[in-house]
């Protein structure tokens, strides 16, 4: 991915490890909806595209791309810019550590991360 390695493969991303307790992951969207059969007759399911849903860190996050929000609090995520993106390369459940690569060294500018459905496998 050019974002991490550059167009001519001339950049080198930095690998970092963070404790689960040092970050919070959220997904933007409606989350799970009740099936139509569980709704009152005539009611339509309503999806809220701006609903913020907390996501538990799990091994399912390996190879996902997360956005790093500039928000200071979760309720600010929807209206805040993102600083950039990280790629999750490992999730160690026993040690409660998340390993990721970022385009630059140092700590993340925020502990609030936004999950997406984007996955990336390095070739």
C-alpha cells in the first residue's frame, strides 16, 4: 500500500506495540439491527449511519486498517478529523497487546481508533 511504503517503495513504516488499555476502537454505523420479524407490524428497521459502536479488540482485527481520530472523547469522533491510518499486524490476546505499523514513528496522536471493513495483506 502506497500510504505506508510510498509510490516507489521508498518509505519505511514503523512498527509499534500498544496495550489494549491504551486505545479504544469504535465503528461508525448502526451496528446490529433487529430483524424485521422482531419489529412491530408495519415498522421498518432504522439504520443510524452516525451511531458509534465500541469494538472489542480481537484477533479478527489482524490485517485491518484503523483510522486514528483527533477526537479527545468518543462523542467527538463523528465531528473530528483523522490524523492518519495504521495497519494492525498482530493481536496478542494473552499479553493484551496490539501491534501495528504506522507511516511515522512515535506515539499515536490519540487513543481513539476507528475500525473499517478495509483489510490489507502485505504481498
